[in-house]
């Protein structure tokens, strides 16, 4: 039986997308699924919006990691993207190495045993091949869920895609699988739109 693909759209700089990606990998240990990571860019999403100065600065610095993720996927495949994303997240999110995103991106390339030359795609160049591919990937998520969402976005390949799940900490074992089952069930309900509650406490990367 071929494992069904569950696609998760992430922005590398989003901590909640990182947590969701860890849950999806845990779920793949107990369910017959094949996780696929794709890019949804918060920089593209917030382009042209009036943002607080600090958040605007963060968005300006977020083009590079997203562009690199797209470049890796195009040149080396999705499994390579997943390896880099894991190495990136362990440094950027879990390790708190956030002062120099380009340096973290380069270190993650080395840890994932990927060519250092891929970093050539990091610096934003409006309208180049990587920019167009990034926007196309982002639009692929937005076309399924609408513009009033963030990252992550999850798609089961059929039914409804939606924003989320937002998790802290990431469930493991059978709990991860049970959550996947529930989310897939909701994806099959055409009229399902939203579930939400207020977050409390700091994000738990354990």
C-alpha cells in the first residue's frame, strides 16, 4: 500500500510551523503517510502591509531562508529540503541562533550534507527564477485556504486544506497519529472552517 502524501506549507522562520512539522514527522512513525514540506512565505504574505517596525525588519530578513528552502527543493529534492529544515530548526528555533540567519542557513546546509553553493539563492532578487518559484509555492497554499491565514497550512491531497494545526509541544507516538486522523476527518467536511483557542505560556520545543 502506497503511503498517502500529507503536504505541510511552512515558512522556515515560523516557530509554530516548525512545531507542526515535528508533529507530522512523529505521526509518520505510526501512520502510513509520506510528509511533504512546501514553502509558504510570510514575507510574501505581508508584502506591502503596514507592519510594526520590528516585525517588518523580521519579514525583510525572512526572504533568504524561504528562498533557500525553495532552491534546495528544486535542486536536490524534497527529502533534502526536509533534512535542511530539520538542521535549520534545531539551530534557529530550538537553539535560539537567530542573530545571523544567513550563517544559520549555511550551517544547516553543511549539517544536511548539501552543496554550499545553494546559498547563492539566499539573497532576494525580485523577479528571478527562485523568486517566481517561491511566489508560486506560496500561492499554491493561499489558493487552498485564502489570504487571511498564516503558516503552517496543511493539505491531505483531497478535501479541505486549512491553517494549522498550531501545537506546543508536538504530540508523539499514538497521540500524534490520533491527531492526524482527526485532522484528516475534518478535512473531509466541506463546511469546516475554523477551530481556535487562546495560546498560553511560551512555546515548548521539547
